C-alpha cells in the first residue's frame, strides 16, 4: 500500500467575516488543489454576530474538508488560534487570516519548504498595503521595544501567517499559560525556522478588528508576558531617585546648618514631589500589570469555550499515529 503523505490542517480564525468568506474559501481551495495531500480546513468562529457561523456551516455541507468550531462568544484571535492548534490533526498546520491579507496562493510554497525540513515556515511582509502609517509605525516601534526588553527574539514584520510542523504544534499545545501572545510563544519554542518574503495585500472586505486600544493591550500583553525588564527598570529608576534624593538631602542639611534657611525653595519642593509621585505611580502600575497576570494565571480558566464543534467529514479520527 502506498504510504499516504502527511495530512495538512489549515486553521482559519474568523470573526465577522461573512462578506469575504466565500471568496476566501474559493481562493484557499484553488491553492490547495495542486497538493497531493489530504487536507482539513478548520474554521474557528470566534463568536461572530453577522451570520458567519451559518455561512461556515453551509460551507461545511458543501465541502467535506471543512470543520467548524464555534466559540460561545468572542474570545479574541489568540484564543481562536490556540483552539485551532488544539483541534488540528494534520502533520503540519497552517495558520491563515480569513480576510485575504495572507494570500492562500503561497501555501504550496510553504508546504514545499516544510517538506525540505523546516519546522516553522514564517512569512515576512515586504510591504503592508492598505495600512495606515500609524499602524505601520506602531508595529515597527513595538517589535523594536519587544526585542530590546525580551530574551525571546521576535523577528519584525512576521505575522501569524505561518506553517508549523506537528512537533512544534505539540510543543505549543503543551505551554500552560493563559497569556496567549502567540507570536511570542511561536518564537519561544524555537526549532528550525525558514522565512519567506511576500507582499501583504490590503483587506478584501470589511475592516480591521484591531482598534488602537486593542493594539495597545496586545503590545502590553506581549511585553509583560515575555520580559521582566519593566519590573527591573522600576527598581533601578527607584534606586537612582533614592540615591539622588539622599545626596540632595545631605547637601541641603549641610547648607542649612552652615547658612541657615530663609523660607524659599517651593519650586524644588513641588518638582520633587511631583516627579517622585509620578515615578511611584508608574512603578506601581508596572507591578500591577504583572500581578494581574499572576491573578489571571492562578484562576486557570479555560482559554476559550467551544459551543459547537463539527469536525471535517473527510478526516478519519486520527491522522497522526
Ligand atoms: N479575528 C478573530 N477574532 C478577533 C479578531 C479577529 O478571530 O477577535 C480574525 C479575523 O477574522 C481575521 C484575523 O483574525 O481572520 C485577522 O484579523 P484582522 O484582519 O482584523 O487583523 P489585522 O489583519 O488588521 O491584524
Ligand atoms: Mg487583516
């Protein structure tokens, strides 16, 4: 009997993408056509409210390769990707966005690279069509700051669009933390990474789900989850201030003892109170970020809740021996 080449899972997180779903599925299908492999396409419906779920179930009725998992509410893209990695059974797993910003046409090339021995095939954006300069700039700044602060090196301009081999998926599935900053987790596990450059398209339909607030939270999540440098920074800034204050106090006492002190110096007073107060609040805020992460981890709530899971019809119960 001919040995069947390992099956591929394509994991697609979707949140309110009803408008572009059909086009996406067609483009994905035609990209997968050339492959001599079994495929499952896992759509993770992240609590959509626009009919995406019905559209997905309709797709599944037409295409036996399609599996659909629907969350009980919106848990966010990181949770959706986590669920996809838990459910996927392929020998390799491809993560791709549903808005056609990640061109499905590149999938055969990713698979070839994996066949040549890569464990992780990351896709680097050469350009970011249709994204505001603010987003481009903040992404740039975020990668630079992250890499300055964290021991885990994260290559810039590499998104979630990637292929992961089975052993990498298993490694990620073993990570217990609630803080699912996936880009960081991907970088943390290591293994043999090969990068392919591509041009990122503008969104096909609809609009991005990432407002500035969400991006800011995401950046804080990433940095706090992968670096303790902010905590140490608070210590050193505090220490520097304490030493400076002590020196100033000695000088001040000496001056008062020698020359007396007519009442003045209000500016010095108010400035030092404000600066110290500000620094203290900032340090407490940084502590708070870490303590709140500890709090969340200690509750050990599930990362997502699946309301309904319909696996792909075509997939046998276990692909991977
Ligand atoms: N997405 C998701 N849950 C969310 C937000 C987004 O599953 O809470 C999906 C979305 O449907 C898309 C992908 O994640 O398939 C990327 O989202 P988006 O295009 O909004 O992000 P951007 O490309 O702007 O980073
Ligand atoms: Mg997008």
